[in-house]
């Protein structure tokens, strides 16, 4: 029986852990705001939060802010509680 080159390639948790370890300490903790809901014809759905309501925290610098030119600037919700970065301004 032949094993694949990378037996963990399909494991998303392993991949996320490897990326976080590789970028450490350039890691932000994300604090999404509490969910709000809007009425729709069939009931309610979760509304996307305002990007300004999302808070980012760096372990050593404290609160961090997303630069307006970042591709993530207008994101209303992050599925993960962690984000890696490569530049600080």
C-alpha cells in the first residue's frame, strides 16, 4: 500500500495550525460582535456585521486596526477567531 506524499493534506485543522505556527507571532485574535438577526419571509437570518464592529487584538501591541487598503477591510465576519498578517503600519 502506497501512502500519499502528505497524509495530512486533507486535514483543514492541521493546515490552519501549520500556517499559524509559521506566521507566529504575527497573529491577531478576532472578536466578532454578537450576532444580530433580520426578518425574512421564512423567519430570520443572521445579518452580516459592520466591519467597523470587528475588533482585532495583538498579543504584544493590544488592539489593532485593519488598514483601509487591506483586502480584509470590508469583511463583515471572520469564520475563524484568528488572522495572520505580514505587515504592520
